[in-house]
C-alpha cells in the first residue's frame, strides 16, 4: 500500500484506520456479499456503487471530518475485515451519531464487531466528547442487536425512514446501563 495509513483506533486484535483507495477490492468483496449485506435496506452494491461510497469517505464529512467509516483490519495479519465507524445523521430534526459496524461474515462469532464497537464508543465519548450514540438496526438482525447491547446500548424507539422500519438503540456517555466513559477516566483509552 503506497498511502500513509491514518490510524484512528487500535484494539488488542484490530486496527481501525481511514479508508484508502487500495481498500476498494476488499470493500467491494464485503459489499457484494449477500450474507454481509442481508440486513442493509439497499442490499448488495456494485463495484461502481462501492467506489462512489469509498470516494465519499476518502473526502471526509464536510462538517464532521472526525467521523466516518474506517477500515477495520486484523492487527496480526493486516487482513481487511470490514468497516466500522461513526456516521452523522439528522433524524426527526435532531443531530445524531450512529455507531456502525460491518465485519466479514467469515469472521462472525469471534467478537470482532464487539471489540471494534467498544473501542469506537470509548473514542466517541472520551476523545470526541459525544454525549449520545445510536444504532439503527433491522429488528431481525439479532447479532447486531447483541453487539449494540454489549456496548451499553438500549432500545430507544422504533424509527421509520426512507428505507423502512428499524429499531433505534442508544446510549449516553454516562448511561448507568452501560460502561461509563468520561474524559480522563482509565477506561477511556482504547
């Protein structure tokens, strides 16, 4: 890879870094996989659709450059496992930030999505000082619901948007139902 890798977070098994153009083949393999994209309202993506999304993330969000989807790479092997991160939304007139995670289905069941999600939650609350995070999840996506619950999210409400119905899960920085993350707290580092 010729680009300088911009690491956002590291965990015991993972490196989350900014996406680079060389990630296109691996990202497209993930996005064209019907198992990986089963619960996405827009389904699988073509190479061109994946390229367009990747180019959008390479530019960064114009108002929130600290947010985005990040390549999720296995630390030991350098293998591209997925993409996880934080996405800004406006829902019913309210600014929200979504915790998003997608891991290669061949690696499901290893706790990788939970490991990435925990690190992202810590980063969002401690480093970015975001008070609230949400997840928008298809109610039939039991595995994704479990990950959200493991990182302290609780059912907030049902939501319907242009893609259809979903369950909104949420957590706040000091949610007693989850792990508290405050700047300077020993658990704040990732």
